[in-house]
C-alpha cells in the first residue's frame, strides 16, 4: 500500500491526480503498480538518462515486479519523427502503461506515441481537439523541469519537420492519469534551463489570466501560479538551493499548466512559435521576449485583461524585470531577426492556434506591429 504522501490527490477543477512529494520517483514502480500497470513504456531523453533519473525510475519499476522498455531518443521540440521512432520501439513490446519522464518534450512525445500506438495513423490526423476514436493507455507524467506544465494538459505539441508547424494535438483521452511532482528532480536543471523553462511557466500564468476562454477555475490557477512563480523565479535562476524555491517553481508550473487546460494561451505564444521554427530559438526565450510587448499591446484595448494579476503596466514592468535579472534576450535582433523577416513571421504567427484566444483580436497586421516593437 502506498504511503499517504504518495497517494494521488485531486485538485479542484483538474482531472489529473497529483502526487507532490520529494523522492517520489524512487517509488514510481509501486505507484504504477497501484494503477494496474504491468508492462511500462518509459519515454525520456538522453539528458535525463545522463542525470540518473531514468536509472532511478527503472530500478523502482523492476523492484515492483513490473517490466519496462525504455525509449530515450526524444529531442528538443519533438517532431513526428521522434514520435514515429517511439511507436516503432513500443509496438512489439505491447505496453499497457506509459510513463513520460523529463521536460515538456518527453511528456509531449509520450502523449504522441500514445495517440499512434492506440489509434493508428499519423500525428497530423490528431491536430486539433478530440480526434482520437479509441481508448488510450494510462499515462503518468513526471516533469524534471519547471516549465511547460504538460503533466496537467491533454495536448501534445508535436512539430511537423516538413512544414515546421508546431501541431497542437489535444484529446481528453491523452490527459495524464497522474502527475508526479518531485521537486528533487528539478535540482539537476542547468541554470540556462531553469531560466528558459521558468519564464515559459510565467508566460503561461500571464497568458491564461488574459485569455478570452478563461473561466473561474482557470483564473484561480493563473493567480496562484503567478504568485508562486513571480516571487521565486529570480531566486531559482540565481541558484538558490532552498527546497521552498524548487517546490514553488514546480507547483507554480503545474498550476499554470492546469490553467492552460482550462483557458488556453495567447499572442505571446503565437509569436514565439515562428521564432523557434525559423531561427531555432529556445521556446522559453522566445515567449519570454515577446511577453511584455504582448501585454502592452493587449492593454491598449478597453480594460485590463490581466486584472487578476496586476495592473497591466505593472505586469509588463515586472516581466521586464524578470527577464533582465535572468539575462534573457530582450530584442529580436539579438536572435538574428532582421526587419525584412517580420512580415513572414507575422503571417506564420497569425495561423497559430493560440492567437485565437488572445484577449485582443490579432491578425498578421497586428502581430507585425508587436514584432516591430520587439525588434
């Protein structure tokens, strides 16, 4: 029987049950066994293997009397190729359970593998919402970074290497059954990863707070996430060893992910994705750079869409301060972007799904204005 600290609990408004405890990864075998697992596909990446976290997970799985197959070839910003390779590795093993261990890339790839393993076809078939017709395997998601909140979401973000489009493939069947939040795992994050993933989580809290789709439930998640993240981010980036800082960042990122599940995002993410596709910019750096410009753009309309957090001017200034303290890029020119690139970027950004949830309507013309301000 699992100890009380390892018994999954439910957050009001979220369908993902949560285990929030230090050293929880050491008990992942028993956790999975208690959920009925016997054959586990463990999805991760080479960096997590190097950190020793995969070895810890496999040892726990075997000690629980379960069998596992490891797929550890997930790349940053997972593509349909990564997902296809994972399915190829998984199919002869015939798993009845999936564990995604790592950052958002590993967890999203685990979801993508789940789609194809259970429902067939290609990832392109699942772009949008609710395209899966068959049940999917239960999934435990274990974040090792404090950023994406993928463990709280039913969406897999998978890139098409031919079109460079980041596809959002969402289905309630893909929602993790359990999110294991083990703050010990984030202690191995390099400072650059902490800065990039942490500002991504901050952006999630901000954009969900302003989303046109926000609900009373998502607003609560956004407020709590913002409070935890905005007060802990600089200390985390500076390497503060306090367990409280790691816990705040991890829980804040999870709550921001739960807010996304209920409210979606906005123009900062729509503007960030083309920067990643065309210039190889790390997602967190791209969305962080764009966020204060989007906040100010949205505040020009009637009312303050971010009133749950701060007055818009104060919010933009606070995000500016976080970016400066972390030493993150502040201008598109720092990424190699030229003025002549902006029209194409704006056209790409206008097609991004998240643009439709921005509190102020944005099309290519408006996004070009935002990019120009950020140049």
